[in-house]
């Protein structure tokens, strides 16, 4: 059976699972969606561009000091979806979450070259940490509402796959994930200590 499994079939199964989950929940869990993600997507849609302040959500011109990359992407996609901003954030989280099992499959396959181990690797994304803490479970970010973390994890896994495959093929013009990480963190104005932990 596992010889018939490929990343596309895993993507289909994962996509159906998260479509059902998104439909079932309807809205992201309370918390970040009310304080940050929903209002920021709403502001971007209101201004139809990158907002500089929280006005008109807040009656004063308080500057935004939160990285808006994910929110700009969601607002842009929401032009097609035409959903409430909070629902658009949940749909985005569902789409990203559906990519995690196939990416784990590809990551494991690029290292082990075994369909069986790759399937096990993909299934580990559904493993819930014994502590029950959602943020210690990679797909728990979908259910917890921490979508920026989910975005970062998806990018990191994809970059790991690219690095392994490019090293394996001995490409002269390799894509170097650490270079991309530095660009991402530079844009996010991260602290140097966080960069050192990643390095």
C-alpha cells in the first residue's frame, strides 16, 4: 500500500481533512484573531494598500509595529474568496496546514529514499505532543490560531527540502535557505539573539 502513496495523494487527503475542519470551525479560535490577525487583514482591505496606522480601528494614529507579510497575502487572496477577514485567516491556515503532511513526506523521502519511512514521516505531523500543548504540535497551530508560526514552519520545511535536493544534485547555483532566512528576519526586524539561535 505505501508504495502507492505519493505527495499528491497525501495532499488530496490532507486538503479534504482541512476543508472539513475549516468548514466545521467556521472561525479561528479567539485570541490572536481578535487582537492582531483579523483587524490587520481588515485594515489592509480597508485601505487597499499597506496601512501605516491602526486608524480607523483606533481613534488615534498609532503606528503599526507588527510584521504584515502574512496579512497582506491573506488580504490579497481574500479578493478572490470574498470572506470576512477572520474567516479568510482560517482558510489560509487550513491551506497551509494541508501542505504540512506532503512536505514532511518529501522531506523524509529526500533524506531516506523510502516510501514507507516517508509515509511515517508524513503521519508524524498528526502526532499530538503528550503534553497536549497545541503549539508543540505542528498542526496544532491551525487549531490554536498561531498562523504566523504555521507560515514560518511551512517555509522552513520547504527550504530544508530545497537545500537537501540541491546539495544532492550538486547544483552550482544552489538556493541557500540561510540566505533567505536572513532576508526574512531582516524584514521582520528580529532581534540578533533570535537569529543566533536559528544559526
